[in-house]
């Protein structure tokens, strides 16, 4: 009995819809995970460059944004985890807005 190796899947065109969905999910995750209890809120735009292997690289929070450096690092960390299907094209740059609501301070029990 002969065993046939499966052919590796060929790379395909960049899937814009899947990438947009993945960035939307990263923005939602960041909105929850990057909240800080000191009342800061943040909003801005993130630039993400996808490479042919499907990984997100060159993740940068663009321009002036509200929020501190810790929020910026947290947002960047979440967007770096985004993956898309491998594709055969030059790197693709996309942007996505993010909004992080302030955490309301806990009421004083006195």
C-alpha cells in the first residue's frame, strides 16, 4: 500500500474580510483587557502590517491618542497576536480604531 503525502496548501490572495474580522476581535479583546482602574480611557488607531506567513508585524499605535503608555503597550500586545491565513502577496497594511472605556472608581464605603 502506497502512502501519498498530502500536497502543502498553496498560498492564496489576502483575505480582507477575515483580516478585518480578526482586527475587530483584537480591538474588542483590548477594550476589555487593557482597562485600568485609575479612570483613564483611551482611543486611537493601530496600524498592523500582515506578512505572507499570516503574522501581524509592525504593530504601531498611530498619532496622538488618549491614554497612557501602559494602555498603548497592552493594545499593541493584543494586535500582535492577530493571525490570518497565509497569502502570496506583498505585506498588507491595515488600520483599526480602538476604544477603551475608563473603569469607574469603586464607591467609597463610608
